C-alpha cells in the first residue's frame, strides 16, 4: 500500500540525522551550515563614534557660536581633552566621540566665519552618534547551529574577527540510471536508444544544493550489473537511482538493493506522478529509487530528496517552504490522487504548465514551482488562492518593474 506524502516526508525527517562536522575558513563557508552556535565577543560599534563628517559639541551650544580647537580622524585614538562649553571638535565619520561631546552636526549645517562656527539650533543629544554596542553587544547570538552561511553572514562574523567555522561536511551523493535503452549524453546514440537526461540533471541539482557528486555509469537491466553499480557508490551518504522501480519484466532496481540487505522504509508514495518511489538504507547509505520518467523523477527529487539532503546537511530549514499566491489560468486535474502541478511563478501569480506528462522533459526547463493538489480537486479556477513550493526560484525579472512602494 502506498504511503502518504506527509508520512513519507516524516519518515525521512525521523530516520535522517546530520553528518559529522569539519573546520573551514570563513571565506569558503558560503552555503555551508554551521554545526554550533556563534556569539559576539566584541561590541559593535566598539566605541562611540561619529556617523557623519562634521563637528562634535555640547548641545547647550546649539544655536550659538563656538570655536573649533581640534580635529580627529577615523582610525585615531580618542582625544584626551574634554569638549567644553563654547568649543567644538572637527570630526570625521567613524572617528571616536571625544569626552564631553553630546552630538555631532554635519559640516554642511554649520556656518563658518573666521575662527567661529555658527551651530544650528534644535540639535538633540545623540544626534549623529553611533553608540558602542548599539548594533551588536558582547554575548549576542550571531548565528545558531543549523543556519546556512550567506555572503552577508560573513560580514557579521568577520566583524568579530572570526577566521574559521565549524560546519557540517558536504554530503556525498552518487547518482545512476538503469536501463539498456539509455545512452550517455556525450555518446553516439543508436536508433533504439534514449539519452539519459535524468542523471546529469540530478548531478547538477545535487551540486546546486551543496553536495559532492559522483556520476556512476548507467547500469544494465540485470541484478548483477545493478549490484556492480551499487558497490561503486556505497562510500556515499546517498545513492539516487532512476528507473527500474515499476512492475516491468526488467525492473530489478529494488530487488538488487534488497538482495544486498537494504532496509526499506517505504516503496510506494500516494503521489502523481512518481508513485513507485522507494526510500531505504543500505549500511550507512541512504537509498532513493526514483521512477525513470523524467518529469516524475524531478517532482520526487524536489519533494523527497531535497529535504533529505538538507536534513543530512544539518540545515534547520529542511522543510518545504510555501508561497501563497493565486492561479492565473484555469486548470483541469484528474481527481482521486494527490497530484503535483508544475508551473511558473512571476512574483504575483502561478501559471500551471500546459504540458504535465510524466515522461516529458521540456516542462522541466520552465518550471520553478510546484503545487500539490488533494484528491478532491478536479478543477482550478483562475484567481484561486494556492500554496506553491518553490523549485530553485529566482525572482529576478526579464524586464524593468517598479519596485518602489509609494
């Protein structure tokens, strides 16, 4: 009996744990997941400093004339003398606020006549001063275990003098397809053959998710050939196969793994397309057998293998994210099964693709999101509210869009 999609995902979340960690340099950590918390050891800013090029003075001199008796630049030590009533210090952005100064006035707001500065009125204490620790305080959490490093996380960590990070190691994933009818995309093809589009696609997708990948030669439709391919891949954390999992006379993939001792967690999922999807474990290696039809295999890669990879990576965000939107065009659906619709999302609406057949390849280029429909849904009206799951979604536009909020 087929397991439900939610139960299949729960099985993955329950059975999979994060891999071991390693230490890498800060600069090489983009996209990696930290394996422990990191906290601040320095206040940011480290000292009170000026947010503007201008003059530091006491607010009691607001609207009055004062004398400038010193200058301080960014990178210099704080002045030893205190700023007193009737005086000001010329100060540059980032320079430490001198003792006694209560505010900074931008230089363009100051009138200069000889040695006297006419300060504007209405200046308040703290104007244009960046106070020690107002950004980050010692002990603040910078990043927590399970968070992914971005280029701008690096800025935060570098500001604390952190040079190396403990991160979960990269996942090793092996991919191969089964079938005597398949040829590699770089080989000459016979009239009775098909190019293997699944394996190169999965290699690229796994790499985009931060995995180290191995492309195992396609195996023939026999137990021995399959097990030879499996033996080449058991050093990996995950083996993904496509094809040979249905009920055909030469569909031996599951049998080949089972003969080697694979523990099967589930072997059918109540999903259309891609019902004959199998998940198990052989030794310390997780196994996912996908159907051979290209569109069906991609749907199930995104639905099940992506969360599996994220969970192994220790990523806290291992669950499917959802965008709530509306359908732009109407769509008919065959009732009775949980059905995945591939489509295009433009930032406002979801457009179901006209072509949705499990064996197709061309829709995969256009799809950047998918919607899961319950068995009761037979028809979707235009403008219907819908939850969609992003697939490597990029919301950059191919034409100019007004992004200013009035």
